[in-house]
C-alpha cells in the first residue's frame, strides 16, 4: 500500500531537483575553456611602456607588441640549458600556427643581460631558433626597469675568476593580447602541445 | 693436448673476471653523452649524459676537461619559486646501484667558450675524473634537438 506513495515522493524529489538545477544553471555563463598550461589574468593589464632596441639596433617600444598575440620570455644567451629549451619550445609553438596570418603568435625574447647580449649577438642567437623572433636589448638600466615593471625577478650573479657570471631570472612566458595587454602567463614546464592547444583555443574564442 | 691448456686458462680467466665484477671500466657506466647544438656565436653550451654506478662503493664525478672548451664546470639548474638559477656544484655523488642523469633543466656540464664552431654530428672528447682516481675519455655527440618544422 505504501509503495506507490514512496515512488511518488521519489519522483517529486527528482522533479524538484531537476527544476532547481535548471534554474541554477540557466543563467550561468558557459564554462570557460580549460587551460592546461596557461594562467589567465582575471583582467588583462596594460604593459609598462619601454624604449629599448631590437636585434637590428632599431628602437622598439610597447607598440610593437600589438596587432597579434605575443609570447614574451626573459633570458640571456650565456644560459645554455633553460633558455635554449624555452626558445626552442616557443619557436615550435609558433610553428604550429603556420599559415594562420595574424592568428599566429609572435615570439619576443628580452635579454636581461644586455651588457653581453648586444643586437648582433642577439640576432645570430635568435635566428637559429626562428628568424622572426623579436629580440629586445638596450641600456642596462632601461632593460632592468622593464623587467621590474613586468614582475620579472633578475638577480645578477657575482663575476667569477674567469669573468663569467650568471643571471637568475623568472622562467614564466608572458602572453600579450593583440591590444598589447598582459593577458596571462605560462609557467614551467613549457610543453609545446599544451601551450599550442591553450593558445589555439584562446585565439579561436576571441577571434 | 698441451696446446689446449692456454685456451682453457684464458677462458677460465675471462669467466673469473666477469664473475668478480668491476673491471677497469665496470665501475661507472656512462650512457648517451651528448651536447646541445647552440646558435652560432654562443659562448656557453650544455652537455648531458647518464651515469650509472655499477660498483658497490660510492663514487663521485669531480671534474670534466676538454681541449675543445676553455673550461668546463659541473652545473645544476634549480627552479625556485618560478625563478631559474644555475649553480656550480663541487662534485656529483654517484651512489652505488643508482643512475644519475645529466639532463635538460637539471644537471649539466657547463661548457664554456668552444675553441671552434660545433655543429650537429660533431664529436667532442671530454675527460671525466672520478673520486676513485680514475679518469675516462668520452665522445660527446653534438645534437640539434630543435623540433622539425
Ligand atoms: Cu650552467
């Protein structure tokens, strides 16, 4: 005798749950794309302005980082381990967007060791990975100020008996949107597939 | 009959040598030594390999030298709070039975100032000196590890 009533109760609860669920999610935004490697900022932030030079010795400022997505990495050419790995990865990520015109991200390498990385050194070094990589160097104080404004830690090491020194630095890769704003960053480990997929999704969703 | 004795003795000696473990080169097995090809003009390169201590006693890698480079240091790349640091280590311990990898993003031979341009396929001889007093000459292969496009 009690069975039908129990069933009715279960059906009612299920219906109620469905209605509550529908109401709760009806107005929810579509789920944001899940990124594997990318950390997006809640709001894009304007880039600090800078006046530096590129690997051709030409002046370059923050306007150069507009018009397409850019991946920006800070490093130095006397770094034979992490910096080549990162440049290689970024060149490969860029390679995945071959033929996509303005949808193809640009790659920018900022030397945090401008005393040793003059334009010529930087030009030869970057061309090995991809001649389209933009190299940025310049006055030591101006480069240091740009790095600081970007939140990049730069710790110049002591010079050893052979005149060599290391530069400890942030390994994150910064993502700049086509409006020239800091949109997010990629932390280590930098993997080509994950980065390219995240970027493809983001570029696709924003046109 | 007599002619067979030396052969038998040689076979026995070979068997004993194998059974008794470490011959002159059996202590540390070095595998896959290579150098990352660097852009032209690069003043510092990195060398990698795997070192397996097949002996029963701890040993350490102390030094690396090569005529091809001005100087070689043992380095470790450390990542602390998103910051990359490269530090020189005095020696690299090789505990018995363990394999220590010199690999991208970690331990590497820091190769300063090549005396000649090095391209993929080149071989570079590097001498490794260990704490047991042994030294070994090894051929490192220069490799281009960029992704093909
Ligand atoms: Cu190093």
